[in-house]
């Protein structure tokens, strides 16, 4: 059974503690979250294309376009099937 993530709060907002190893030593880091998601995931789901372009988030904009293309290809493939 997977352990549920625990979110902590400080003066900068919400974060999730994560343990990782660097040079054979264990370190902890704060992974910032927005509504329980990492900031990149939150932007990808909620930001409009104009804002992404104005702020220079072209990589996120490209990801959103690729997802839209995949969805339209799936819809086209579904239309080619025999209805009965």
C-alpha cells in the first residue's frame, strides 16, 4: 500500500518533503505544490495559451499542443470504425 503524501506549510506556501541522495548522503528538499500538484503540472492544466506565450513557457505550450493532436487523432481513428 502506497503511503499518502503529507503536505506541509511555511511562510512561502505549501510543500511536500522529499528525500533524495547526493554523493552518497541523504538530503531532504521541499517540493513546492499548488493545489496538490507541482507548479509545472498546474500550469500545464490551467494556463491559457496566450499567457504561456507571453511568459515564455513555450515548452509547456508545446506539450499542450501535442496532447491536443493526440486527442484529435484518437477521435479520427474512432470515426473510421464500422458502427455495427
